């Protein structure tokens, strides 16, 4: 049995949920970034899967969007990690629990 | 006759596969891959053994001493003795180490190096893992090395290891950019990421003596030099061996490794060197093409390994000649000279292309490179920052 | 494309991801993340998008993972920051997973097999990038440059204050 | 060349102005640069003036204008322009040449001043502004330049700003001339109202040409008189002459520039320029406005001569002589001798600059001593200065034959003698000639002859010069700055100061060549006629008369002042009269008692009004406002605030409720987003 689109979608859903889990339940700021990277990877997987299973002849749109999204993810990771370092230097913590200056 | 000699290994592989024709369908590609892997490992392990003893002998020659000359004739069995010594040594793991990471690191390093070797065409039809984006695969796998080095440094839980790993990652990340950017002109001119296509593009001769290798063009020659220097850094060789400089931080990220794990690191380093040199041969030195049309009867793999050996000799030569550079010098060199030059080469290659790839393009791209080189050397001239040296007591 | 490979890749990917989300030590989580990324890259290979898979390995393993690891090193002083798991978040994540799964399973039209396609060469991708998608490509280049400079500024600013 | 210089005539004033601006940007230490730039600007202006002058020689009565539109309002266009005619060309030559000499002289005179660069910037500015007056072909452009001249004179008279007397003199000069300028401005407005143009010459449509004069008609007298007010102020005519002697507070080169080339010449030039306005509707060459000009000129000339007789400040004597000579020029213009007036103006420009610079040289040599009673016997110590000064004195006194001043005075007297209304001005002028010779003889005897009367001056001998230097150094600090150069063995001024004197002396003598009745070239040139050579007319009866008068004046002066004692001979003979004259006929006191007192009373009245009347009104309104305020506050407090407070507290309570949801923790927000997404998903699935 060859894997169907549905299977790939389930995998990506699982990946997304695990990313969400990491982003929501862990208190270290880097874990949130890890979670976000996982969610992005899940989205990329979706793009590629939909491209692959689309009716031929396919335009390489899904692939290109995935490439762009990887580039953006790299930028996001760079800025996000720089932020983590800046926050760490400023507040001497990386725990998002303690970063609640926006508390209403 | 020469063709059959040229394709002798391919024929052998097909003969083995034909012997196993009884097996189910899905097994054939696996067997084929296994044969490739086996051949690859066999060849390069042998080469590793040979180079390890040759390096010591050549270095000895350069430094006015004998190299290893006790084990076997001319000391040729020295690698065997070394191997046995490594294997029977105690495998020491520090008590506070992160054991899993510490264990995985050498495997990952070696795996990356071997994988990188897989995409290089060693002869006509002799590419173990021929994929469309071979160059990209090479670098993707190569970039894993950094992570492995980090794991080694971090997993050892040792300050020297950590420092070494940091140094290694810093310089590898810095030099990965020029390394990749110098391949770009070639990729651009050929229009493909596949090593086979790149080698094929360097076929042909002018006047049947001047091969159409990319190293014969101005941008190609410059790119080759830059690539070679970046390769030196990537494989942590002298003069860029600060990550594992014995006199500074013991052995860098390998400090806490012993026995077979250390041997694996050692082997991975040499494999990395082979891979970089092999890629340099593929990209700039015409791969397995012979230098003169008349010598085409000699099998392709012979030419490849001849060029590879020549490059490896240069590696050893450099190691025996140059002192170690400082960390800040390495970084400045990467960001202030290598990177701008690499970008320039892309422009120069474009100029070459749009001038018709002839003599005019040759000259124009030389002009571009020379201009930028002169400008950079003016800008980066540090001599004026120092006062002239005066000898007070040594008149 | 065969199901054995798919199964293997799926297991590796999900295991790596789960480890990345749940391992107590940050450094292990980061390394597990690399495994998950490699798994995703492998599934790209499986889907016929070799180039994207290579880029995925190249960018995530070669760059992002190293960055994360470096950040962990630079912010290592705080070891006892982790105080258990926020279970509310876990429940939400589980609920989202349930909802999405239910939706996917409910949609019958998704259970379609892969059609035959001509292989997607790097040349095609390159041509698409340089023709139809040249504008987004430039934008991405700009974004990357801006992010690079922004990251540098973010990290440098504090350093100067400390002096 | 011809058309080029006409369309680029603006360069002549623009060069000194531009160089002045450049000098202003220089540092105080760039002395050589400042002086060099100023002189370069002047030289360029001089060369351009020469070019302009040469192009006016082509035809007699040459006149070329270049007009352009400055801006347009409504359907009216305000047009400016410049004119090149013999009058302007001759004036330009004189101004640039005399200015050049003064600039060069200033290098030596101001050598010790710490604001050397500023001085040259102002000088250059002054010269440029005056050149603007000369070339203007529009009353408005003339007025603008006129006011720039006023500003420059203010800046220069008050150049030594740390001296209160200089500041006061600058203010006085500025305000006094401003009174006249008010009249000038009103006249300008009236002129514009009537003629619709301010251009002098505009192809028959200018206000000095047929059509324009026709449009002005009967009001010309009033317009002319109003414009004359400006000239009175600028040229120091009675009754606005009081600022001119006080302007001596400025550095001596400034006095020279004001009295010879620029400022006071502007008034006379203005009358000459708008002469058609004055002579409009003349019967036999006489109009009411011209009669006023003559009267004012006569009064000024005589009064100033008399005052000059009793002054002791070397520069003040020269200042009053300027006032009297200007009166003479006014008379000349009034009686119809425009060319004679301008000729005298130009000749006066040369010799008065010479006299002032000579006085400056004396003052410089004596370390800023200006009292002639403390001088004497200087003819051996300052030989060059003495010789040139004597030439200047001869010019001013009106000695004919060799001195241009004498010939031009002849011309003026000649014109006055033919005035049809009355012979009185003529006779009074003759009396003025005697007086002029008298006071100049007095001055030169006081300064150069006899023996030194003051210990300070006595010690102006080489042997003991250094002790004087030490004794007067303290004074010098306040005057010339600290960098004053000691002149131990050079009793004469340096060449940079004596060279201009010599050049000016030569000019004033050589100028005779174009003045004499034998070849009245300048007269003809200014009148736009070809000149004739006629040696026969060289000898005229009037020449002997004036020669006799001058000789009488000088001889009388020699008799009276031959022996100088502690007090002035005239003071011994007529103490009351002398005191009257010495105190400048009590003009300042008179103004103090009348004009200034009146304005002070007015000011007190205004002050009282401000304090009590207007302030009371303001207080009243303020009280009303306060009352409203109190009322409004009560209403606010008890009416509106209560309602607003209720609303606010309600809002605040609600806000607290909402804020509780904002934990500030990113994960809460992320979770909320996830839940929201989930809900959307469920909704979507539900509907689809």
C-alpha cells in the first residue's frame, strides 16, 4: 500500500500538534522557538504533500513556497534567538513565566 | 580495450548483480547500493591508511628526519600497527559527560564525511550516489559536521573540548560561505547542480593540449584558490588548525576521546579532506578528464585519483611549511577578503559568460578580478598600522 | 515510494519531534529537533522534492540547529528554570490535534494515491525562481538581510550597555 | 563690450558685497586674507568702473539702461534696473578710487585692531552699497542701497562697540538719518502713486522722462521736498547735520569713507539724479523746491564754517568743513549748476579723503591723540603727511590753478553768481570761502607749525619716543587693541599709509586737467556736450576775486594764529561767541530740550496710559473672566463631574475585569490563539 495524501496530512498534523505542545507547555523561551520551527516544518510538509498529490501537470508552486518559507524560517530563527539572548542579558532569565511586563 | 579497462569496475558490479538475479525485485537496488558503499569504504580506508603513513614520511622528509620506518618495509605497515593500537586501547568516557551525545558525535562526524564522498564522480559512470542536486547534497551533509563537532565538545563536558568546538564551529561557519560561494560560478556556468554534469561540461580540449577545465579561466583559477583555502579551514588543517592546536587546547573537541572513537574522528578528518579535495577536482580540475587529449586511453579513475593525490600532497606540503594563524586573523580573512572575493568571482564568471566565453571574456573577467583584488588589498593593508621595526640591541 | 520507507520516516520524525518537545534537557531537545528535521527532509525526498529536502537539511541542520545550540550555550547559566510542564498547554495541543485529525479523517477526498509525475529537476525550480518568482525571491533576500542586521543589532546593543 | 558692461553693471556693487560676505566668514586671524579680499573686490570694481566709464565716452550724453521685472503683483510689475550715464560713471570712478586708497590706508591704520577682518568686511560692504546707490535706475533700488549705506555707516561708526560714545554716535547717526529717510520713503510712495513707476529711465516712460514727469505734474514740488529730506539726513544738512561730527567716533578711515566717497555724497548724488523732479515746471531755472535747497545749503555752509572755527578736535574740524562743503554743493545744485555740484563733489571726494587720511596719519603717529591743542610742530616729524595735508588744505581752501578744489569752487561760485532770484547766496558763499581758508589755516598752524605744546607731543621725538609709548599704552588698549605696533624710530607712518596719501594728493592735483575753463571736459561730459578748448577763458575776473578772498583768509589766519598760546586767540577776543561756536551753536542741547524732551513727555504719557488706563481695562476683563470661571467651576464640580465620575468608575471596573485575562505570558496568548483556531475549525467542519 502506497501512502496516501491523508497519511502525510496526519503526520504533519501530529508534527504541528507536537510543536504546539512544545510552544505552549514548556517554559524556556528556546522551547517556544523549537515548537514554532516544528510547526513551520509541518506546514512545509503540507505544502510539499499537496503539490505532490495535486493533479498533473503540477506547477512547482508548492515547492517554491516551501523554499521561501524555509528562508523566512531561517530569518525568524536568527532574530528570535537574538531576542532570546538580548532578553537573557537584560532580565537574566529565559523563562517566559517571568516575562510578564505586559500583564494588564 | 581502453574502454573495457575504463569501465572494469562497472562491469564487475553488473556481473555481481547478475549473479544475484534470483533475489526479489526490491533487493536489487539495495544490493547495488551496498556494493557501492563497500567499494567506497574499501578504497578510501586504504587511501586513509596510505595517506596517514605517507604524510608522516613526507613531513619527516621536509623536516629533515626519518618518518616511520620500523614496521614493515619502509615502515609501510605502520597504519596496521596504529589501527591495532587504537582498537585495543581503553575507551575512556568522562564521568560527568553527556554519555549519549558523547557517543553519537564521532559516528555522526564519520557518517557525514562518508556521505559527502558519495556524490563525487570518480570515473566515467562511477558516481556512487548520483542525484540531481549533488553539490547541494555535499554541502548539506558537510554542514552536519559542525553539529557533530559541537556534540563532541559539549558532550565531553570539558572546557578544552568546549573551547575547541566553539572555535571549530566559528571558523567552519565562517568559511562555509566562501566555500559555497566559490562553487556558485561553476554551477552558474554549467547550469546544473549535479557533479556529473559539471565534469561533463569540462570535456574537450583547445589545440588538443589545453583542457577546458574551469581552473583554466581567471575566475575558475581564483575560485579554485579560494575553494582550496576554505577547504583547508573546513578540514581543520594547518595553518587553520586552531580548533585542535595541540599547544593551545590539547586536542580541541577530541580531547576527551580515546581509542577507537578517537580513531574515528581521525579518520573522519581525513575523509573530509578527501571529500573537499575530490570536490575541488570535480569542480575545477576537470574531474576524471585527462589533461591532454592524447592521454585519453588511460582509465578515467586513474586521472581522478592522480589529481586527488596531487591535492593531498599540497595539503601535506602546506602543513609542513606554514605556521598556525591566529583566530582573529582567520575570521578577518574570511569576512573581509574571502567573502568579497567570492562575490566578485560570481560577477567575473557572469562577465566571462556574456563576453562569449572566449578570449575577450577571459581578459575581461581577469580585469574584474584584478581590480577588486587590488582594491581589497589596498583596503586591508595593515602594514601602515604598525611602526617600522627598530633593532635596538642587534645592530 | 514505498510504505516501509514512509513508516520508518514517520516514526523517526515524530519520535524526534516528541523528544524535542518533551526532553527535560534543552540541549537534548535541540539535538532531537535535528533528528525531526532530518526526518522531514527525508519525507520531502520521499515526495520527490529532493531540492527542498536538501535545502531543509542545509538550512535547519547546518544553520538553525547550530544557532539554537549556540544560544543555549550563551544562556546556560540558568539551569533550574524548568518547573514542570504547563498541562493546560498540553491539553490545548491535544485538543487541536484531535480536531485536525477528525477533520482530515472526515474529508474523504483526501485519501487519494500519488499520481505519476515527471521528476522535479533543480533546473525547473531555478527557472521558476528566476522568472515567475523573481520578485518574491528578491523580497526574501531583503528579509534575510534585514534579519541578519537586526539579529546583530539586537545582540550587540546590550553588549555596549554592559561596557 | 559696450552692451556687456551695461547688462553686467550690477557686478560693480556686487563684487565688494560678495567679498564682504566672504570676509565675514573668515576667522579673526586671517588678516591678510581679509584685507586682500576687500582690496581685490575694490580693484575689480574699479576696473569694471573704468570699462563702464570708457564705454560712456562714445557719444556725448551717453545713457544706457538695463531694466528687469523683480516681481509682479496683480497687474502691476515692480521693475528694477541700473543705468550707466556720465553721472554714474564719474561717481563710480571716484568711489572706487578713493575707496581703494582708504582700504589700503586702513591696512596700516587698523593694523593693531583685533577685529581687523570684521572692519574690512564692513568697509567692503559700505563701498558696495554706495556703488549700488550710484548705478540704481529705480528709486526703490536706490532706496534699498541707500538704507544699506545707512546700515554700513551704523556698523562702522559703532565699530569700536566697547566704547559707549561710539555706540551712542552710531545710534545717533542711524536715527537722525532715519528721520530724513522717512521723508524720502514717503516721497517715493507718492511718486509711485502718481507716476506708476519707480524707474528713472525706461524708454520714455520712466519717472524722470517726459511721460512720467507729465503724470507727476503739480505734486512734484512736494515729492521733491520729501526726497530732499532724505538727502538732508544723509548729507548732513541743516537741521539734521548733528550726527555727522559725532560720527567721528568711528575709526578715521571710516570717517574718510563717509565724508569723501560714500555716505554724504549719496545725498548730493540723489538730488543730482532726480534733478528733473526738482526742476519740473521751472521758470527761469527757479522752482520752490530748488529755492529750499539753496536756502538749506547756504545756512548749512555758513553755520558749519563758523562752528569749524572753534573746534579743537582735528577730525571734528574736518567734519564741519565737510558739512559746509556739502552745503556749497547743495547751493550749486539749487541754483542750477548740477555739473558744478557734482564736480565739486568728486573733487571734494579726493581732497577730503586726503585730509581725513592725513588726519588719520597724524592721529596714528600720535597714538590716537585728536586734540589739536596738544599737537604742533609736526611738520618735521611727519613730512609726507604734512606735505600731502597741505595739498589737501589748499584744495579745501580753494586755492586755484593747481588744486582741483579751487577750480570746482570757482564753478560753484560762478553758478551761484548767476542765480536770478537773489545775489545773497553768492555773497554768503564768498564769506564762506574766507571762513574756510581761515579755519583750515588755523588747523594747519595748530597741527604742523610752531613748537610742540604738550609734553606728550613734545616727546614725539625719536630720542624719547619709547617712554611715550609706555605712557600711552594704557590708552591704546581701549582704542586700538593690544597689538599696537610701537614706532620707535619711524616718526612717519608706514608706506602703506603714506602711499594712499600721495596717490590722493596726485589725484586732486591731476584732476585739475579736466576741470579748468580752458578745457572744461568734465563739465561738458556731465552735461552731455562736446568739450571745447579755449585758453582764453582761463582768466576770469571772478578768479581774481576768489584768489583775493582765499589769500585774505589764509593771511588773516596766519596773523591770528601765528602765535599760539594756551587759549585760542578768538576765544580771547570774543569769549561769548567762541563758546557759542565751540558748543556747536548748542544744536544738540536745543534738540535735547525740544525734540527729545517732547518725545520723552510723549513716552511718559504712553507709559501712564499703559499703566492705568489700558491696564485697568485689562484688569476689568480679567475680573469678569474670573467671575465666569468661579461660576463655571461650581457647575463643573457639582453638575458634570458627578456624572463623569460615575462613568469613569464603571469603565475602570470593567477594565479590571478585562485586564485579568491579560496575564502578560506569551503562552497564554498562544494557547488562546490555538483554541480560537480550533473553534474555527469546528465551526468550519460543522458548516461544511
